[in-house]
C-alpha cells in the first residue's frame, strides 16, 4: 500500500536543536496540542509508514526536515498519539518561497491552521527537492527596458527613478530572485517582446551613485534576442488574449507572468486555426473555441535527476457549451452529443460548494452523509450541469487532478478511512470516459478568464452560431 503524505506544523521545542536532528522522534497527542476534535480528524488520516514534511512555525520559521510515521496509537476514542521520526534535515525554506510554484501555491492556500495537512506525492517530492537545494522555484516576468542589450552581458536595472520615485510595478522588483526568467518588452520600433534575460541578483542597495537619489537595483544577464512579436501578435494567442500588459497604454516597468504565459510568448510561429465543424442537428454551426491543445509528450528532468512523467494528450473533462440567449439548449446539446436519455441533469446555483460535488456530512436530526453530484455518478460517462459558471473553478480541481492520474484526498471520511478520488485504488474511481457537459451563458472570452490556465487543456468549448 502506498504511503500518504503530510505537512506537519511543529514548534521549536519539538526537537533538541543542540544535537543532530536526524533520527529524533517527536510525539504528538491529538487531544493536547490543539482543538481536540479537529486534531482527531486530522490525525485519523495517518498510518504507519506515511511520509511527513516538518515545518517549523516558531523562532526560525521554515522547513525543518522530512520523516516518517513510526508509531500510531489510539488509546481511547477521540484520542490519537503519533510518533514522527525526522530522517532528513532540509534547508529552512519558507512557505513564501514555496508559494512561488503555482502548484504549491494552490496546495499551501488550502491548508488549514491545524497540525497535520495532507499533501500529494508530487507536492511532497517537490518540497523535498527544494529543501535539499536540488531544485529552485523560478518566477517569470515581463520587463520594459529600452536599452539595446548585448547577449551575455550583465545589466543593472534601477527600481526607482533618479529622483527616488518607485517605478511602476515596484512590488515585482521586490519579488525577483536569482534565477528568475525575464522577457524584455520594448515600445519601439513597435510595442512587443524582443529578448530574454535571467535575474542574477535580487533587489539590493548599491553604493551611492552620483546623480541618483536612490541606487537600489536588480541585476539581470541578457540571454539573447528572440524573433520579436508585437502586442497584436501576442493578443491573438488564446492564453494571452486581453491581458493588461498587451494594452497600448500599459505603463508598468515590470509585471509578473505565469509559466504558461511565458512559454506561450516564446513559442515560435503562428498556428493555423482549426476548421469549423457543422452539427448534424438543426444545421447549427459549432466550433471549438481557441482553448489550447495539450502539449505534445515531453520528459522533464529536474536538476536533481527526478523525472516528471510524460504528459500524454489529456482527455477533455468538461465539454462546455456557450448557449447565449437560447431558451432551451438542453435538447440541442443532448442530441448533438447523442447522450443517453437517463444522463443525470442538474442546474447549478450560487449555493453549490465542493461538498455539493464530492459529498458532505449534514447535521439534521442526526448527522447524515449526502453523496456528491459528481461522486455518485462517476461510474457513468457523463452528467449535465446547466449554469456551470455558478461554480468556483477551484472546486473542480480535485476532479481535474484525478483525471490527470493523481489520487486526491477529500475532506471527509468513508468507512473510517480518508475518502479519495482517483483513476485507480480510490474510494471514488473516475470512469476513463467520464465528462461533465456544461452549459453557460458566458462568452468564450469570459470562460478563458473564469478558468485558470492550467485547466484549459482539459476543457473543450463549443459555441453556437445562428
């Protein structure tokens, strides 16, 4: 049985810091250290052999090490005692640094203020690799500079004007760290991107420079020119369309990019648009919106030698129909996709939560478990959700992660064990052909803004035209 993975918040006095931390065991009692009922629920997920990240929350805050659950006791109902052994010390990297990773940022934002929080295996391995110094977490920026940079040369980028006024986008200069990637933007001869660089030194105060009120700067090394793209070229990219930094009046000196935006900006060549497809029903014209196709299979090897799995083209989890002002799109969608007559059909509203989708315990006269809209139909090939835009995209992430092959822990128990969602060996198994048929009155552009970029490869959008 594969282990579970956890993040353990611990105080400074949990270990003897005078001696070598490796091999030390710390004992935690769910009924003593914090809210007993919350502690019991969190501890109930653990078992012997589970892997743990120790994060110190007092004195020198940051990663402490990685270890294992070596003993599990439940002396009475409502009380659990767990022995955690620290087996490897890690560099004291803080949560703020880990949150530079888009994936870890989501994981950390979901953590509760409790002792033990679940992690995925992928998150655990990345945190350990960063804590060992084997990997860095880079961020990505778009920087406006008019100087004609030379490949291989290092340049000083002052973060304030000669009069000491902070340049627009100043907070992004503060976020830069060594190794971060930069795309160089210029306003002439045309507004667009012209080169790439790497941050070689974070923001620091340089010696006094005559003529400047402030000499604080970041250092970058120019990696070289690229085939330039104007802002109009970039705005045609679905992943970049209508972004603030592509406006004619964008006046910041620097802004942050996501890794997806950075990669799309540097992709060469224009892609031909897909031909329109006609439906067999009512002769309506339906085209797939310009959401990007998944990347072709690639193998990425981290500096530590850890291989990230190949990414095969992902099956679409959501087939999303833009219905506009149609009065009854249900029959059209059902006939177009040739759905079975008994396909479950729901209409979402603003009261829907993650519990509505995956299941939740509800306190009535007695506490009752209400199955989720998704989890009770995962053995089917499809369900229909009208007004799916009423759902916050974040509540769909467990389903998306499960569709990518991960096993996701759900925030409730099933048969005395943590409930899980995944493709195999999970409490709730996602059928390989399972899909949500969504209907929305949002436009295609609204959809791109509504759903995070990492969800786009798993969404297929259809738009009706008269």
